[in-house]
C-alpha cells in the first residue's frame, strides 16, 4: 500500500534497487597525490621507515582535508536531542508545494538543519581529534624511532664492547692454557727421557748381577779346604743382594713414572681440549664482533632469545681453566719431584753398586794374595820335604850298608868261638880271650840291633815325609785351582765395571 502521491520510482527513504545500474561511488574531488603527503622526514632505515606514501596498508584520504571553525565547543561533540532548536516549527503544509506530495508525506522522516549542522560539527570535531591524535602519534613515532635507534645503537655498541672484552678474556686464558700446555709437553718429554735412562740402567744392572752370580758359581768349584765361606763369598752375596735391591728401586720408580706420565698426559689432554674449545669460541666471538648492520648473511632466528643452552657463568668458566692450569702445575711439580727422586735413586744405586764392586774386587785381591802366599809356602815346604826325603833315603842306604858291614865281624867272632870249642880237655879254659869274644859277639849283636832300630825309624820317617809330600802336593793343587778360579775366571770378568760411563758417572 502506497501513500498518496508516492510514486514507485521515489527512493527517498529506501535504498537503491538491486538491479540499478546507476553509479554508487562518490565523485572524485581531488587527486590521490594531493590528498596526502609524507609528513615524516625522519631518515630512518628502510625497514623502519613508515610514511603516508610508503605504507601500502594505510588508506588514503578520500576527500581533501578542509579547515573549519566550529561554532560549538569541542567539549560538546554530540547534539542535544531535547533542544528547542531541533523542532520542526517552521514547516507549514501550505508552504510545501503540492507537486511534491512525496516530500510532504516524508516531512517527519527527514533530518533538521540543526541535525545537519550538528553532524558537520561532529565531523569537524572528529576530524580535529583524529588529526591531533595522528599528529601526536607521528611525533611520538619519530621520537620513539629516534629513542629506539639510539637505544639499539647503544645496545649494539655495548654488546660489541662486551664481545671485545670477552675476546680479550678468551685470548688471555687461551694464552695461559697454551703456555701451560707447552710446559707440560716439555715436562712429559723430560720425564720420558729420565724414564728411558732408568730403563737403560735397569737393563745394564743385569750384567753386574750375572757376573756376581757367575763368580759365586765358579767359586763353588773350589776343592778341599779352600771351599770356605770367606770374605769374598760374603761380599759377592752382598753384591747380588745390593744389585737386586737396586733393581727393585728402579722398577718402582719406573712404575711411578708410568703412572705420572698417564696423569700428565690426562692433564695435557684437558688443556688441549680447553684450548681447542677456546679457539672455537674465540673465532665465533670474533665473527660476532665483526658483524655489522650491513654484513652479509644476516637472517631472522625467531625464538632464539628464548633458547638458553649455557652451562657455565664467567666465574665457573674462569675457574674451569684455572683448575686445569693448577692441576697441570701440580702434575708438573709432582713430575719434577719424581725426576729428582729418580736421579737420586739412580745416583745411590750407581754409587752402591760401584762401591760394592770395588769391595768385592778388594776382597778378591786380598784372598788371591793370601792364597798365593799359602801356595808359595807350600811349595817351599814341598821342596824341603823332597830334599829331606832324598837325605832320608841316603840315610837308609847307609844304615843298610852299616848293618851289612857288621855281618863279617860277627861271622869272625862266632867262627872264633866255634873253633875254640874244639879245644881238648882242660884246654877249654875261660880265658880273657874267651871273655872278649863273648863281649865282641854281644857288642856286634847290640850294634846290629841298634842299626836295625834306626833303620826302621828312618823308614817310618821316610813314609811320613812321603805322606807329607803327597799332602803338600794335593794342597798345592787345590791352591792352584783356587788361584785360577779367583784370578783368572773371576777377576778376569771384574776388570772393568760393566755399565755405561754415563750411568756410572752419576
């Protein structure tokens, strides 16, 4: 149902039809270049620069901005609906042309002039507020950009300064670690050289030990009474014990040297690992220190500031390197002390072995002299016994001859007695001749008995001389065997100390 006078084509209160082909856009009142200008003249970098001409997402002003002087105060931005000025008191139905029936019917559906004015004033006030806010925002933006730029530059400069200090700290500790590593390598080489000397000395002690044991074995071949536990044998046994004790001491020091070398190498490994880590860290920090805003290869790493994979703080970082250096210094001091102990042990062992070697040689010389004197005396006694045997044999021969010479006088005397027994009768007289013949026979018999007794004693003495001669000859052979063993076999091996001059000179 339509109002009177309202046509189908009137569209005062209704919107445009869907099939309408009339343009709905407002006419252009100015060019785009005249509508806005770049008000920010701050020279910021390209990523931070924002202006009306460069920001693609900021809409352009459709109408050109106009400057107005509103009559209403800025505080009263909204019209008062209960005001008398808003009433349509001046409208009169007689004044409305009858030809505009549709407008007449729509009188109560249109805005008043006051509404139009208030709307314009509200638009002016809103534009002023928006422009003021935009101007403040622009100034705040310029100030914020300057402040952030200065703050960023200060932060970047401070980070660069701290990176430089950090590089200096890394360089200092790396120099200390490298210096300690060089000292540790030198100490390891010295300890290895000292260990090599001890191993050589230990190997060379086998020769004196073999000689001492060989002397003991050779002296076991002595015979008879010469197989005695003399001073030479005691000195040889002491020499064997002394050499074995020295070998045990050297082995203990070599074992300690091996343990110390393992500790020193472990400390060296820690130092080299620390130096390698510091070398990598220094290169990375130098790379960071050399980065500029114009450097190539820059990129965004979103969320990297939330990643904290650090495992130490500067105090623990410095303490780690300091502990490694102190451990290395402690190991070096222990190695130096061990090398001094090794030198002392080597000197003491060499001196003890050399002293005992001389003692054994002196004992051998004394024993050889004693044996030589005994042999010479035995030879003297043997020569005397031989001479006495010769004389005793001559004496026996003389006694036998004397006994044999008494046979004829005995026969004469007994023959005379037997012949006088044939005297007849009274002629058998015991005259002085008879008495003398009896005494002569008795004397000759007693003389023969004495001579025979003397012959038996001479023969017994000769047997004793022969036994003494055999004993002297046997003892002389024993002494010659002992002299050959001590002088030729033993002393022949002990003419020089069987170790290298460098070891023996300690």
